[in-house]
């Protein structure tokens, strides 16, 4: 029997009623897990966010869903450290589990926070078992889910995230997801609406190298009073055309050549 998902209209409506009756996002996340248990549905780890994001978030398997040429894997990938690493190790590559958690996070975030959810605190969009092919089954599930949520709640944005896949296929995916309110930034590709890993205290060197970019440091990394929930810069890049610069916090130990990584990314602008 095929796994049940929240893409089923009847299950989706019932799930939305459960989330709407919850008092806040934390209670809604607990109610979501109860709903999955009651209806014998699978799901992947989904939380209500840490102090930086403060948004419902999902986790994909690191490695299995990541491009195999990602220079951060095994080096400064933050998803391989701390609590994120704990959660991603529990994650599933099954499409049903991933889409159920994604829909759960999106509905909770839109209903209780009037914000988009954070997709894939760990992992990416790669089809498991391939080098860097986009997992189109999962992507099409996301497209359908976003349309359902936008239609029901009239939300402009339902989710945001990032991808390290540097192919034309990935560019097509980013464009398709943007059309339904899921904003994905291309990581370490020096282009408008992208994201770059770079030391914030050396931002002037980045400006000299890429004078055509509107660079913006991640505010949530520079102030304990700012979170992804209050910042909004990442999911509004299509309005502002900025390139978000993230502090390479783990690079003090591993000393990756971030300049060389950006040189590789330039070929995919």
C-alpha cells in the first residue's frame, strides 16, 4: 500500500484543522506528530526552530541528498555538527516522510507565525544514489503542496532554503519553486538572489571582487536580537536582488579556500 501523505485533500483539510486549533507553533508541532501517529503516517524530523531561525524547519539526510562535490561536506558543513547533526541522522530519504514534514512545517509557520518555513536545515534536493541529479519527485510534491497552502491561506511565501547543486537543472528547479512561493537561494554562486559563505570582517574584499552584487550580511548572525523569523532577507531576495553573505564560522578550524569555492561557483552564474 502506498504511504499516505498530506497531499491527499481529505488528510490535508483534517491536518489544517488540527494545526489551526493549536495555541502556538510549539503546540502545533506536537499536534502534528500526534496526527501522523493517529493516521499511521510517516514523517521526518521537523522542529519549531532554534534561536537563530525561530521558524518551523525540516531536515534532510546529509550526504544522501547532497551533491557529492559539495566542498563543505566533511569540512565546515554545519549540518554535521551539534543538534542539527543529531536530527539529520534521524531523517529519512523516503518521499512520503519528507513531504509530510515539509507540509507540516509550512502550514504551522504560515498559520501561527505568518512566515515561511525553513526547508532543509540539513541536506539538499539531490536524488539519493546520484551525484547531483535533482530529486524531481520530491520537488513536484513540494510544488503541489505549496499550491495547496497558498490557495488555502493566501500566503505569498510558504518556505525558503538553499541548494549547493550547481547545474542548469537546479536553476530550473529554483525558478519553478519560486513561482509557488518557495524561495531557494543558490549557495556559493556569486549571483543576485544567491548566498555566499565568507568572513564578515573581510566583506570589503568580496565587494571588490564582485562589485555588481548587492551584498548583505546575514543579520541573524550579527545580532542576538535578530532571527530568520524577524529578518526576512532570504525569502525576499527576489524582491531585493541581494546576495546574502553568511559568516563561515566553522572555517577557523578547517581553513577551506573560500575564494576557490567562489571561483568554481562563478562558472554557474
